[in-house]
C-alpha cells in the first residue's frame, strides 16, 4: 500500500489514511452556528475518503471570528449543532477534527466574495484585540489585551475544547498561524509588549503554551492535540523557521502530538516564494528538529506529489485545501492512481470500475 493511503495512529486515534482536510473558512454561519452547508461540505470530504476532516477556524469567542459569518463554539448550543456533523463524518470512516481559533487584529472582516475588508461595529463588526496596538495594514488599530483579558481568552480556549469533546470531535487543533491572535503574540512584528507576554521567545510563546496546556488539560488523554504554526512571516524582522522549530520542540513536552506547518499571514508586505509544495521544506525542518509528527500543506495537489512528500520523510500527513474543494473525492482518486484498494461508500461502489 502507498504511504499516502496507509493508516496513522496518534495516541488512541487511528486515521485511515494521511490525506487530510485542511481547515477552510466557509463564511456560511449565522451567529456562529454550523449550518446545512457545513454538514454537506464536511460530509462530502468524509464520503470522499479523507482520513481527517477538519472544521474551519472555529472561534472561541464572538470577537474571535474572522468574519461575522464564521463558525464558533463559544456556547453549548453551538456545540450541540456540531453533533450531527461529527456523527456523519465518523460513520463514513473519517476522523472529525476541530480547529479552535481567535482572529485577533484580523477579525471583524467581510466575506471575501463581498469585498472583504474591515467591518465597522455600526455594520455588525466589533472592536478587535491584539497583543499590541498595531494595525494590520490600514485596518483600525486593535485594543491591546490586558493580562486579565489574556487569562480570560486562555479559559475560553479550554471551554471551547470541553464543548468540542461533547460534540464528538476526536482531534483538536490550536490555530497559531496566519497572523491571527496567537501568531500575533509569537511574531515581533505584532508583539511589542514589555510584560511577560512579550520580548524574548519565552515571553512571545507564553500565550501559545498556556492555551495548549489549558486545552490538553480538558482534552481526553487518548485523543491527539495539534497546533498549526506559520513557519515564517516571509518578512524581515518577523517570526522565523528557527523559532518555529524551537517552539515545536517545546510543545512536545506539553502534550502536542502534531504540528500542522503552514506559513505567512502576519503582514501585508510579506514576500512569499509560491510554488508546488513550497511549504514542504518547513514541515521537514520542524519534523527533524522537534521529533513531533507534522502535516505539510500548501499547493499539494497531485497524488504522486503527496506520496513523495511522505516517502521522503518530510511529513507524516498532508493537509489538502483547494484540491479538495475542486474534488471532494480526491483521496479515492489518489487510491486508484496509486494502485491501492480502499473502501468506498456503498452507494458509490458502481464508480470504482
């Protein structure tokens, strides 16, 4: 069997393969609730053969949403709404996962197809928050979080994780990438604090470690915890690959099982060298330097390409985004192309030959 279609076990959770659904915002929620769209969107990737089906960035507070149309899990009612989704995903043989997030200074934005950009509080948006009062580009200056407010956010991540357990999720991922709140604390480009949450690497990574500890404390011991990191800000003076490797090494001692390695998103003047698999070398560096399992993501589009990433030892799994939007059954097509015999949903059996 190919490496891509072979199972992977982390703690007590076994993924049927290593072709996983990356978190992708759908901008299709009302008041943070998952909708029929989410059931069909995530369910289709489960019937399509993915090993892990991860939700979009799911906010731990209302102000943590990227947009007013984003999903959340800050209430028990929202958590209950996820139960039918996790049950369906599990019934198809996939593992349901949730990414917990807070958008920080990049919150309160419009849907991309409606122009994006900052949404003013008078139009349904809200005051954004960040480690320091530094704006993202020409957007409004965020409010600097107090130490007490930081503690409240750590508690919000823990509460969200508890709800996610009750909802039936088997994997939780802490979103610390793409210029959102936890990444904002990590990067010197957005964190100019002079207290214990700023300064050196210990200070700038303190919030991440506290969130991970809080989530791990409430997450079942037999279920894995992931962290998504931006390996580099792609900008001078920003977060670096070396810091990513060091923080990942430290996270291993705090119960993290896998680092989902992405990049960028911190500043508008980032200069990204984009190409097929352009972030895979970052995943390799984190895997080699931390001893943790890693997932690679970023313009991984073809089965043979994904297989090579795994065979080379650059990653333990691949996260697929646009490829799975174009083809929800990408893993089944990959199995056919790589010569693997895998289970298909019974109603789809006639399409195997």
